C-alpha cells in the first residue's frame, strides 16, 4: 500500500532544493565573516582610536539622520496617506527614487547641489556655511538614502488606520493635535517604529553617497562602512571587526522589526 504522504513530501522537497543555493549564498558568507573575528581581536581593535572614532561618528550621524527624518518625514508620510492624486503620485515617486538609485549617483547629485560650486552650496558658501566634506554632509547623505524607508513605512501605517476611528475622534471634538497624539500616532506606531529602525539601519550602513559627498577623513567624516573599505587597504583585521559590528547592529534592527510584526510594503504597492 503506497504512502499518501510521499507525493506531498516530494512536492515540498523540490522547492527546498531549488531554494538551498540562494539560502547558502545569503547565509554562509555572513557566518564565515563573524566566525573569522575572535573575541580577542574584537576587543583589541575596539581599543584603537580610529576604530572608536568611526563607530562614534556612525552612531552619532545615523541617529541625527533618523531625527531629521522623523521630524520632516512623518508629516510627509501623513500627507501622502491622505491624498491620492497625480501630485501625490509624483511626490511618492520622488520619495522612492533614492531607494533604486546607485548610491554613487546620489553622492554626485548631492555634491553638484550642495557643493561649493552648486546652486545652493554657492549661496551657503557666501554665508560662510560649508557642507561638503564635513560631518554635516555625512548626515545629509544618510538622510537622502535612508529617509524613504521610513516615509514608506509611515505612510503604510497611517493608511491602515480606519477612517471611522478618525471620524469618531472628530465627532468627540478632538483637535488636530489631539487626533495626532491620541489616535494617529498610537495606531500607526508599529509601522513608525519599524520604519525608524529600517531608516537608522540603512543610514549607519551608507557608503557610496557618503564617500563622494563627505569624503573619507579619519576622525572627521570616516564612518564604519568607510573604515571597513579602508581596512582592506592596510590590514584585514580592522575590516573584519567593523564588519562584525555592523552585522550585529543590523541583526538587532531586523529582530526589532520582526518583533513588531511589520512587513515593508513594496515600492508603489501601498494602498
């Protein structure tokens, strides 16, 4: 007598075998990277001044980029969630564009715009304000490439709020600020938190736009990804240690997102 479960197991085995090469490609390099970094090497490298400076700068600038994104990205996300028009579609496309641009292109665009010879950079330079190749340029580059991830997540969160809930708060006499504080933000909180985590993670890992717009000056504009790149020019140990730190931070962010139960919407697929 044949086992009825065998055809089912066979059907399950075929997709698993086809998925295995990609799964190995995604996991094995990361596991080997982490395994090559010993606790002793990690502790020794973390005591180096340049390593500490790169980590401190990355944490400071990515946090600053997140704060800027929260302040300006939340109203933008809410506006996008309330309007479905040709204008909002154009704005949404512009917001999503940095997620598909090569980071080097973003760096060149920022340099042409805010560099000393750029239209805005020239005005700022006349006022004694220089942005390019400064820590401020690191933050700007991070905001440019990372803020769309927060705006998309926040927009999806605001869009998921039932209109009846908002209507009830209006009938109850709640002001716009009260609706935002008591209804909109709490209801969209999981998406906002997940979007903030994705934004911060993308900012701390930014490389291409930063090196072109802010440069790679140790102790001044050199972030962890740039230090990893420079580590290959001298010794592999520093690159391995900083890579392991970045992997740990990224893993922590992913776990926090999983705990919210939120899944990122595909570009252009929000309702």
